[in-house]
C-alpha cells in the first residue's frame, strides 16, 4: 500500500516552527513513494537526499536506483510551476515545496553521451543497459564514481600542454635502471635519421635532395633527443642551404612505429634504442613536423562547459556522512554472538534422481583462502520430483560476529550423496567419515561477502544463484573460497539457494568500525626484553631467509615472528608479506594491530608489493598499502606486471577498491597502459601456417611510409594466455639479468590474447626453426637431428665474414644460456625442433609455450622429455665454434648459465608470487598451489647458495650427458611432420 501523508494546508509553511520536524512525501523514479518522517525544518537538500537513500534501501526495487548523485529534486513552487533544484546546499525552509512533496528525477545526459555509450557497448561486447537490468546498487554506485573519475581526468587532460598530450597518447618507453646509464657513459651509438618529406613548406624536392636528407650520426649514448635534433637540422641546413627551421617545430619519431623520442631523457634510456642494440640493428628515426603528429586537441565527447554543469550534482556527494553522526547504526565489534545462517531451500538441482539418494549443503567462513573456523554442514535431505529440497537448518559458526574480518567470505557448496562406485571421482567434505560407504559429489557452489560494499553486515533473506562445479577443479576441498562472490547471471537455469542471515540489531544497521576507530585502540610500543628479543631475532631471521613465501610456519614460529613486528619494521620491512602470514585473522585484536602497523610501515619495492595483492592477502588495508607502494612505479614496470595486476582484481571483494582506482587512473593517463588493460580485461600477403590450429600469417602495410610491413600470426582456437604469461616471465628474467650486467640477448616477442581462444603473435623475422635448418643442411630427414654441423653451417651462410660469424656465435651462446635457464626454471615442456628457432644474427629463442611448470608430455606412461633443459650436441658444436673438445667459449657459456640461475634464485619469491596471482585465471596447468611446487623445486629456495649452485651444476651435466635422448625425440618429430610451412 502507498503511504498516505497527513492533510496539507495552504499555510503549512507559515505556521510551522523552525524547531519542528516535517514529513516529506518523496516520489522516487522507480515508482515507489516514500514518506520521510522527522525531517529537520532547516535540513539541506543534500542531507535530505542522503536520508532518503538510506530509507529507500528498505523498500522494494532499490536495485533499480543508481547512485543518488545521478538524481536531482524537482518540486512545485508557490506559482504552481515545476522547478528543478540544482543547488543541493539550499535549505528546505527556503524552498517550501507545495504539499511537502519532492519529486526525484534523473539528470538527462547529452546526445554525445548516448553515442559514446553505444560505442562502449560494442567494444566490451555488452550493452550498458544490461548493467541497469542487474538491479545492483553496488554496480550503479561504482559506475557513477568511475564516470566521475573519468570526467575529472578528461578535464585535466584538456588543459595539458601539447607535449603532455603527446606523452599521454604516445608514451615514451623508458628504462630508468641505473645499469643502463653505467654502461652508456663512454659508449657511442650509430643512429640513422631521415626527414619526413610528406610535410614540406618548400617546393617539391627532387630524389637527390630527398636522399641528402638522410644522415647517419655516431653520437654519445647519453645525448638527449633535443641535441640530436639540433645536429640533424644543422646538417640538413648546411647540406641543402635551408634556413628558419626551428627545433621547437620538429620531433623525433621511431621509424615504422607511433613512438616518439621526447623529453629530457638520454637516448640510451629509450627502450627502442635498447631493443635495436640487443638485436644488432641501427636505430632509425624520422624528423617529423609537429603539425603532422596526430595528437588530439580537445575532449572527444563533451565540452568543459558541460562538465562544469554536471559538477553541481556531485559536489556534496558523501560529504555529510562524515559530518553528521549516524545514530541508527552500531559497531559489529560490539556483537559477541556466534554468526548464524539459516539454510532454507535449494531448487533447480542438476542431478540424476535415479542415482542421487540425497543432497547436503556445506558452508564455511573464509578470509582469502584461509578458513576462519570449522565449516558446518546440514543433514542430508531427500530431493523431490521437482528437483527441489527444503532444508530449514540453522548453521551456527564457531566465531563471534565481532571477530569476523571486513573482507570475509561466506562460502556454500551443494553436494549429492551417492554410494561409492569404483572409478568414481569424489571429494570429501570436512567431516566426511572414512568408514561410511557414501561419496559426496559436489554439484554447485556460491560465495557471498559477509559485509556489503558499504561496510554493513548483511542480514535477512538472500537468494544465491550458484555456479556448476567444474570437473577440473583441483582443490581437495569442496568449498571454493577463491571463487567469485557474484551470483550466476544465468539465474533461470542455475541451482538456487535461499538462506536467511540472522539480524543482530532490530532497528539498527550493523557496520564494521571505521579505520580511525580501529587505529585509536592500538598501542604499537615494544615492551619486550632486549636480551630475549635478540635470541628470537636470530632464529626467526634464519627461518625467514631460508623459506619461500609458500612455507607454512608452525603456530609457535608464527607467534615469535609476529611478536618481533616492530623490529622487522625498523630493520627489514621487506619481510612484511611473510609477517602477515603469521596473523590470526579471526582475532580482532591482531587485525587492529595490522591496520595500525601499516600506517607507519615503510613503502615496499614493487616486487614485494605485488605479493600483497595475492589471494592470500584479503584484508582491505593490506591491499590498500600494496597499491600505495605502486604509486611511484614507472609506467614501464606497470606494463611489465599488468597481467598479474589484472588477475589480482579477481581477488577484490568489491567493485570499487584501491586497485581498480589505481589501474584506471594509470590507464587514463597513459594510452598504452589503457590499451593493454582493455585487452587483458576483454579476454581475442596472408597464408595459413602449418600448425595444429592452422593459424593465419598476416602482413599489414605500415601506415608509416618509412616503416617496414608488420607481420602478425593470428590464432583462432589456441589459448594464448599461457604464452603471454611465459613471455612475461622471460621479460622479467631479462630485466633482472640486465640489472646484474648480464645481457643474454633474449627475444620475448609480442603476444596478446584478444578473447577466448583468439589472439595475435608477433612474427620474428629473419629466423627459422631448428627442424628446417637441420633438414636444409642435414641431407636426410632421419639423420638430420644427429648431425653436429647444420646450425653452424647455416650461420656461416648468413654471416660470411669471420667477424660477423664470431659475433653470431657469441649471440647464439648468450641467448642459448638464457633460454636454457629460463626453460629449466619455468618447466617449459614439449621442446622439439619446431619450437626452437635461430635468427640469422645468431640469437636463439623458444616459441609455443603450451606446457609449463613441469607438465611434460607422456607416451605410453613414459615422459617424452627426460632432460632438465635442451642442450644438444649441435648447440654445443656452435658454442665451441666447431671444435669437438670443450673450449674456453663453452666454459664461458656454463658460467653464464650458472650466474643466470643464481640471479633468478635470488628473486625466487617474486616468481612464486607472480604465478600464485595467476591461479584464478583458469589455466589448466596453473590451477592450484600444487602447481607452484615445481618452481620451489627448481629454485631450491631452502638450500644455501653453494648448495644451490652444486644442484644446478648437476642438472647442467645431466642435460649435457643425456642430449642424445633429445636428438632421438627430434629425429622422430622430423620424420612424423613436414616442417616446411
């Protein structure tokens, strides 16, 4: 029934005293009429709207409403005219709405906004109207806030200088590492420069004059772009007798790419120049007039005036919440009752009634992947012929509400109870008995957060649309705490669970305490005895240094480490990820200490900060601290780790969080980051190549007249996410090695997944597979794989002088060392002669990373690959420059391998953390923590440095002595497959 307000009199406002309260009738845009009682006579519109939205949450169809800042009030004034109230700072007593009626209406956007929304829908593959139909107040609130952020950044961008806009649209790729400058102090680089003649103020130039506008300079590696530009224009002016060409009117562009060398950085710091040096090619730059640079000049979809007009409605958003004390809420920390959930019904069960006797439900509370208390389960219940079951069972968890952390999850699983059958794949619930003769086969799962996005404890009736339990879920536990808290959108056909969460306050909202409240109750002073503490530090430090991030410490060890938190903060702040493993998240006192401690903890380097974004660290303040550590990280490093940062979003409990805000701000400030962020979130001369999935080899004409054609392999049917992950790891390895002055000439080519089983791969030109080289030089297919000389002979064909050949052999030696170590550490399997390639300049590299982390292929129960890494006799023959005995060059090669391994081992926790962050991707070979054990075994983190080096040397000798086994595999592969594409 619609509430009926009291009778309204024409002189109502004149008779009402300022001390009185008023009942307002509010007409909501979702069709609901709300009586807002006890409204202050002097209340502002912003305060009224805030109270109205709080009241609206108690009514039906609240999910139809967007964020309150999207709406404005309208009223009938004393002249019987409808008037909009744009200024929310106005008071109710000044407005005096007729009938004490306020109409809530949505602000209408511009036509340009509608056009943009359609374009966005096409790009993301989902109409924006579909988000409205979800009826989620969290989604609506998030969309509004992100739109507001976008508007603010767009306004800021429109005020930028031309150079700043160029840096946003075409961000320079820079290397800020100190080792780059150390190597470049006395170095000179040859750089080719050309003048863009498509833009010329003068009469048309003849061919000779155009040729005279191309020069090669031998310049110091530390020269800056502006100085190089001055040299080029001065040389051109002298040669062609040209005047009045100002440096400020030109910019240096990378030939064939939309990349510019701008700013105050040295030439050697640009990634393009580093890539050219690594590939033994001369950098080529185009001198381009600034009028030819396609930099945007204004906002594409709205003017500043429109933006300013929009601001009125959000200026006071959220401000009164902190100023006005809420009397209708209580802290969850004041509730010392057990957490209670009543399971009501489950329907639309996906099971066979002929085989299924009964079903049961298990529930658990989790923080990250860690259980907060013992899971609970219902009694097994029979299913009716409508595939429904009435449970009506209360589950009382052994944890008080006051001890449940802010980001806790409530997890459910529905399982069918069948009699054991041989060959049946089953999973046990926590309290399954070993003696019973029944199996618990999970059917569906669902998760929900204990607190909503506003920090309010969820209570009352709830319906969860569950997800089918996938057969390839590798966890031994039926509960799925790492799964999403979003209900299955296909609600019509999904298993549906209804439940009731106990309400702990009748007329009040239970909220999680604010951060200020938590911090104010904590004392971080260290009162321990210094002598006792020194003894503890020694033992704990040894434990922390000798274990990896996955090590499960005993309770006594954890308590000792945690007790020394102040010492670690002052002396070794980088142990924070391991320190947080020692927390009991079901104890609010310890949680309080964590929150207070993070306020004064020193910022961590990017490698350690990334660890804190893993699924194991669910606490909101911990993840916020991790994001704060990333604020000063360069755009290049953000791109390097973007794959993991995007996956870390899956471990966020709410849409709006610090990580989302950080990534969007960086993406909207750097178009390259925005490009890759979009495709990571979106997960999609021509010829069909010879491969399992028949990929397309595509040649694109370069839009840059001076650039070469662009070669791409388009794959449809292969999941390239694993290739992306492996190539990213190789890039990180390359960066770590270069920091240690070890340049192993790696070739991590470009690869991007566009959508499900669709993607593109960069073609590495002037290269061929080992198989093709062996066939070309080996005469007979069957014996080609056993000959020593084919690769060296092939290199001699493409490097005819002795100097060029020696350089090619050096390139082969360094790159072979790098890929030997990389493939060993990452457990890259399925290595055959068709996925190892060699460039004409001697650089070796691997392709096609379909099997990683030691998932080696088997044939008749035997592993096809029985060596730690590929080091065949023909590889050794090239390294030895054709000599049979082990040469000095081979000794250098082995030393490079050993040094490369020890560098990676020093950063072992980084690689374990990066792979751990990818567990939720759904990759079949990276689905649980068990898959990370391969990394732990190869990096031998528990060993000392000397022991680890001896261990690697044994693996090196094993690879060398068993190289004949690889040759046998390759010979079989060469016979079975026609390698020539």
